[in-house]
């Protein structure tokens, strides 16, 4: 058997930084070079090199199949977003056919088959596709969701077996919708974000300029393609900026997270690789204190270690540096950023080389009040998320929509060419967050010296007796107790039978000893009281109980709903 050869990092094709009118044009250009995608197995061994030339050829074939099946311009084509050549070719096939590809999530470990079928059905109802295409191994769940939604469906292999007849492709325009993206929290009431070719290419150009992409760069990714950071940042951006990529499947990263670092170590060029905070946390925890990272890894060429998609934890980032510094990892490689699907992806990016910068903010300021001048003060470390990307303007506003001065905490708004066209078929939701071209991100933060600092989601804030509390402050405090880690705790407000509001804290517990459980409840209650000044409801729940979004973030809203509905059952006292 001939050894597989990955697509190269370097290429003679002159690089263009996403200066195309449409995504199809971007692939047409990338296909003239030798770069492309490289799909690896669970151990990080190359399983399938897939050049952009081959991707384009397969995508054109799929475009012909879609058109022959009656798919027309602006029809939606739903695709289960498994990381691999099939999804990539079908996604671009829909683009060439003038349809709107709609990436939908893979199953997660939480909730089982019934919950996944329900989630798919809700999103199919929302995007109203003419066709659902999926990997054969998901046939039972995908076909059932399609049946319930009244959508035609077929697996990738069967669809690919249809003869691809030559056909004239519709001409795409920059202001045509390119695709629909569901945000990671879109479940019961999903919002399909409609992104035009113009918005997409503008944001992809902002990536390349913000990260100062260079010829030696190669992207390494395990991020799912149904989330904006994986789809836009690690699939579409490499095409439009002509960068080769090495991929691990998300589920393979979950089983063997250090395979991600193996891939980065083997790259002889410079690496660009992104992860939410929890990815860095998992890797740092997997390193044995008796093992030297340098015995296995060489991370000296990791140029940009991006961090985004959830709150950036400086303690976790320091733990990662401590674990991998002897393997050559430099803290200055960290690249904090902030973005959301409604802005296509990137809103702010830290200038390369500046690393993570932290400010300490007094907790009463974080919750919208003036800094406390009497009594003990408590501070939270807030991470600098960088400067607005090319063509993006950011403002922080008060509840009345008036801009606030520097270092005043309020709602984060942004405006630029990459802001979404709107939510698909939901004018009310669109009008609620888009005002005169400005997007209300729903996040709270402040500006300082041209840099953006994010402090939390407005909808997550716990407001009790007129005082504001950030759930992550409560969660982080509990995590400091022995035996807990990031993701073990969910905090939110509930109303007690007597009408009193109080914080509730769900904590994943790994001990079966009743005395130890009682001790943990008391310790957690005391810790929360020290932060909030209030008593709270503490519920210990089994491991792997707290729900996560499709991008791996804790879903506080879903945890609260499941707890109140009785679907999350606390452990016996």
C-alpha cells in the first residue's frame, strides 16, 4: 500500500486573503493549488488527504445531483455535519447549486437517541429544507427525524451513487445567502442565522488579517463543523485563505485529547489551532505529573493558540502553560478572541504575540454597581479578548442604548459588513437584536484602551433582591473546593414554593459515601454564602448529568429547565 501524503503547507499559488465575491469563487481559486484538508484517525494518523482540487471536483458533482433532484436556488439542504470529505463536498455542492447548506449537529452523549431525534426535528422544522443528507451510521435517527418533519432524506453514500449529469450552475451574487448557521444553544426555539457571501468573505478576510496568516502556517483542528468556530474558522477560512488543515474528529479528541497536541508537534511549519477553554483544561489534566511533556511533544512552533467560544479562564490557561512549557509552548501564543454566529464569527481578536492579559475587576462593578468602598472587596480576573477585527466597530451601551465610556460595563454591540442578514423567517427575533445595522450580542463587557473585555451573558445573570450575581462567579468559587473541576457546576436562580428567589447550584458528585455528600453540601453552601451573602439550594447530581451545547459549553438554561421538570434527579441526601 502506498503511504498517504498530506497536502502541503507551502504552495506556489499566490495567497489571496479572502478577496472573493462568493465562497464558490474562493474554492475555485484554492483548487488551483496543492493545499487542502487532511483527515486523521483517532490516533492522529493520516487517513485521507483531500486537496481543494478534489473537493471542488466532488462538490461540482454533488451540485449536479442536487439540481437534477429538483433543488433550486435558495432552497435549504440540511447536512449532518460529520468531520470528513463527504460533508465538505456536500456543503460546497449546495453552494455551487445556489442552495443554502444548513449544518446540523451530531448526537451527543447527553439525552440519548430520542433527544437527538427531537433536536433534529425542531431544527428541520425551523430551516424547512428540501432534503436532509446524513452519514449512513445515523440512518435510524436521521430518517426518523426527517419523517417527523416531513422532509425527504437519504444517506451520503446513496446520494453519491446518483449519476452526476453536467448542468448549468446558477450564478451567485455577493448579497445572496450562502448558508444558515444554528448557534450552539439553538434547541427548543432555534434561530437560523442567515449569512451572505459578502458577510462571510469579509469575516474570513478579517481572520487572515487579524491572525497575520503567513506561508508557513498550517491549521490543526478538532472543532465540530456544526458550530461556527469549527465551520467558519477551521473549515471555510482555510479554503478562502488557502491554508492546509489537519483534522481530528471531535469524538476522537474527547477520547484521546493529547492526539491533538501530537498533530501540532508533527507539523514542521507554524501551527494555528483553536479551542474553547475546556479543551486546554482536558489536555493539562491528562498530563501526568510524573511525565515530562517534552518527552512526547514539541509545541515550540505553535504560533497561535486560539481561545474562544466560552468564557476564557486565566487559571486554566496558566495550568496549560505549566504543563507544556517544557515542550516549548509559549504563553505568548495564546490568542483570545470573541465572536458569535450572528456576526458570522469573529468580532475581536488579540493581536498575535500579546498573549493573555487580565484585569481584576471588583465584583460589584461586574454586576453593574459602583465599586464597593467599605467592607471586604472581591475581585474577578477578566480576560482581554482583543481588538475589533477589520471593518468591525464595537460599542458598549447601557440599557437605553446609549454608548458608555471606557471601563463602564454594559451590553456589547457590534456593527460591520459581516453581521448577519437576520434570523431565517423570524423577523421579530431579528428586530430584537438588529437595530440600524448594529447587533446586540447579548453579552456584557467593557472597553479599555481599544480592547474588549467580556464579563458574561446578560441572560445568565442571577438577579435576587435587586442584586446581580454572575453564575460563573458562583461556579468558579465552588470549583476551588477539592474534587471539582470546570464543568461540574451549574448555577442559576429558582423560585421556592413560598415565592422567594434563591440561587440553585447543581454539582456533579463522584462519591457514594453519604457522610461525604453531606460534608460537600455544607462546604458548597458555605462557599456560595461567602460569595453572594445568601443561602442557596445545593443539589448533588450524578457525573455526566449537566447538559452541554453542541460546542461543548455548559448550558445553564437547559440545566435549569431539566432540573425544574424533574428530568435531572438529585442524588439521595
